[in-house]
């Protein structure tokens, strides 16, 4: 009986620590770019826009990822997973043959095949700090992929089914 209670207490402590560390909220002040429109194409019959504030209302994760590129280093991404966003529309990443992330400066990242199986974070903040101006309004972080796929200044996401 005592052993069971000790195990239960240990489990509760671990769950509490996890919940405090990953409480599902963006704590950074994103008000400078929170209302910036991000166009969504191919998810519904008509194009529509979302904002960082809308994404921040979804359950969020906090993940650290280290790039192999020295100039990028380690980042702490805070925001919802792409699959969390897609679930609102009854989709998942694997439902698409291609997902394109388009940046304000014209850069595009195309995800296909095994990249669509990885965890994709729609990063709204860098830890407890807002994204730097050059990364706003949205940064894509894929922890297990090369940082060349970590697109920033994302203002358009295109979903393609084949």
C-alpha cells in the first residue's frame, strides 16, 4: 500500500513538472506582430488568413532544437504543432503530398515525403521572448530536419493534395 502511494506521488510530481514546463501557452509578448495576417491556401475551398494571436490560442509546445549551422545555433520554439492546427480542419500533415511555407522575402520551403512525418512547430516566440523582427510573424522549426527548412517571415502556407 505504501509503495503504491509513493509511486503515485512520484507520478504526480513528474506530471506537475511537465505541465509547468509545457503549459501550452505562449508567454512572450507577441503584440507587435500578433495581428499580422498569414494566408492559408489549399486547406479549405477558399483561401483564408490566420494570425499569430489565433495560433497562440491553440495548445502550444516548447521545444529546443540545435542546428548543424553555427550561425543558427540552438533555438527554443514556442507555438502549436502544425498537426494541432490541421486537426481543427480534420487533417494531418500526412494527408498532403506537399506543404509550402512562403516567406515575405520570397523564400519558399517545400516539404514532401519524410519531412511531412516530422514534428513541425509553428513558432510564435523564442522561449519567453518574442521572435526577432527578422523572423516575424511566424517561424517554422522542424527539430529533426536541417535548419535550411527552418523558414522564417512566413506569411503564406500552401497545402497540396495529389
